[in-house]
């Protein structure tokens, strides 16, 4: 089986509609795909409606989190949550709060850019988001379309990343609380791309060990942003902590060059996720 457990649709910051995402999964020869949009489950019903026969869909989310650091800014981290009950009151309320934070943050970043003389329009950013939670990729596309950057990557590096004057931090959830919320909702939490160093600071092994104690299920080891030596390190760490290893593409459609299915998860790991979850079953025939 070919299993990709981390993809995004246009309901967050991908470019494929949920129906197009299903078609892309079939075209790539995948047997299982997880939909893990940022802080939202808005695409779940659509993938259920458009799922082709024979394709298994794992409904999930990528939760915006932070790991506190004494005397410094917290480190941004992401949690993948699979097969949880999306109506669980506490977890649902936290996702609503995170989406509201994204909206306010995006408004402020656009305001700062406009105050500095960059002709980016808030209405254009909202149009690009098309009802999805507004994020930096939508702002990056607006900068490209306005001629202020040649590519999305350039827009991030020049205007939208940490250290740039327009950057605003999100009101993320403490990653330990994120693990507990996903588990309380009957879901299975996996730490997304934990050593993606090119994105910024990463957490240490001690933080991951603490998350394992809090209920973390696994580490996303095989990821396009991980170097070979980091993958080897994570496999050893996962073994020491009794965690599972997953693999996935982090597919975003045209917003990133990574093809769907680039990295994959072992079927035995998927079986363990399904066996542990009590919130929502996979969408299958």
C-alpha cells in the first residue's frame, strides 16, 4: 500500500479543492491519503463526498502549536491529529480560536506592509484564500501577483518570515496541550516535520520526550524538509521513546514543488493509528 498522511487542500493553504486532491491521489497511485488542513476540518465532508472507490481517506488536521522556551520566544511546531471527533467541545473551540488568530494576524501583516508602501490589498488576500483560514501562503501569492516577489519562496524570505518587519506571531496552542486535546477527542497525535530546520528553530529531544509522556503517538520522520541524517536521528529517537514513525509529502498543490506521495507511511503504522483512534473512522468502502 502507498500511504501519504499529510496533505492540504484549498480549505487551508493548498491549491487543490478536496475533490481535486482525491483525483491527484488516485493519479499518483496512492491507496491511502490523509487530509490535514491547518486548524480546520472544513474539507472533511467534501473528501467524503468525492472519495473514489478504493481510496481510503484519513480525516485529520495540522494544528498550529508552540513549544515554550524560557527567556525567549516559543518555538513554532505543528501537530498532525488523525481520526478525532471534530465535535469534541474543547478541541473544536481551540480550532476556532486558532483560525480567528490567523485572520487577525494576516490583517495586521497586510497593514504593516501597506504602511511601508507595499501595494498589497487585503481584499486580494481574502479573495485568494477563498473562504479558507487566511495564512501567509495567501499573502505570498498576493505579493507575487502584485509584482512584489517573483516566487512564493521569495515572498516568504523577503517579507513574511521571522525577523522581517511585517511578521506577526500567531496565538498558537501549547504543544503539550495540543497533544492532550487530540487524545481527549479520540484522535492520534503525530509531531509534524520535527527537524525541518530550514523553517526556523526546532525543538530538542527533551521536548519530544516530554510529548511522548503526554501522549504523543509518533514522529513524522520521512518528510521532504528532513535531511537524511535527521531522519536517521529521528528513527533512533522514536525507537528509544516507543514512538511510531510516519512519512508523508506535506502536499500543497501548486504552492509547493513537492509532489503528492513523495514520502510514505508503513501500512503497519496506519493500522496502529486506526486501532488507537476512537473519534472518527477512516473513510473507506
